[in-house]
């Protein structure tokens, strides 16, 4: 099932990235917050992937080209501001997506209705830090703007229609841009311009084409399962 795999991979991969902050977050409270967001996303991934097959096999035994996540979620954490920018972009998208799905009658509606409360918190958390960093010190503002700018090229892929996912993608994109613009303006940050004609923009994640950091992340995520095939814990 294309939609279950795509949305499940988004949640799985971002969960793995956020888990990398364990032991490295700037403050203890934030370490707990990021871990909780990662666990929420992992729970979503399990439900979605189980709609398409065996969740463990899909997570740990597929090769890189078989994953269908957008390239945004696989980007390295960078500094804390980059992680927050990535979270702001994705959580705003996911909240709007789940609200549409929850209002429909597809098989994703029950999951979306439960998960929308989680992703609303994820979005609120990212907004809080965007405002705090953007309207903070000169250094925090610079770093937050850098995160916003460097990941902007990965956002267009979020709105490529996914087969079997019954949402209005144009409406989703409009709502996302309105929300993001409002947050950035309140944070005294500049909304990035559209992509230049000569600039590379992300795309292809939904077709299994990924960026270089993804392969290294995937190897780490799958190492234990592949090293001990069939083991139970």
C-alpha cells in the first residue's frame, strides 16, 4: 500500500533522527521532549507499516531504495536550530495532513484522529523554540535563520500527491505556507524565497531516491536486527 508505506516511512525515519539526540540535547528537559516526540512518531510508524505488512521486516530488512520517505526527514540533525527547523516544517505538514484524514472515511481516519493531538504538540513545541531562538540573541537568530534557509528546499516534496492518501494537496500546501509564514514573521525571521532557477531542490524520496546521509543512518538503524536475524528479546 503506497500511502501507508510513505507516511509510515516519514514517521520512522524522523523518529530515528530525533532519537540521535539522546545524550546530546542542550538541556535535560529538551532531551526528554525530543525522546517523547520520537516515540510518538515511532508509534505512528508501527501502525502505518503494519497496514502494509510486517512492521519489523519493513523497517529493518528493506534496502535504501525501497524506502518512500520524503528527503526532509532524513536530513542530519545539524545543530539544535536545524533540528527545530526540520521539526517545524514537518510537524506543521503532518498536523494539517492528519486533520484532513481524520475528517474523512479512509482507513487512515482512526489513526489520524488519535495522532492529531500528538502532532499538534510536536508543532507547538517546534513553534515555541523557533520563536525563542529567532527572537533571542543575535547568535540564536543567525542559527535559526540558517536552519530555516538550508532546509527550505526540502519542503516542496511534502506536497507531492501520494497514491491512496485522500487529501486535498493544494489546500494542504496553502495552509502549511500560511502557518509557517506566520510563525517565522513572529520570530523575526525571513521567509525564504522560492527556489532559484539554477538551484537544486529536493525530490525523489517518494520514489526511493535519497540523499547521502540516509544510507549511513539506515545502516545504523538496521545493524542490530541484521546482525541477529530471527532473534527474540
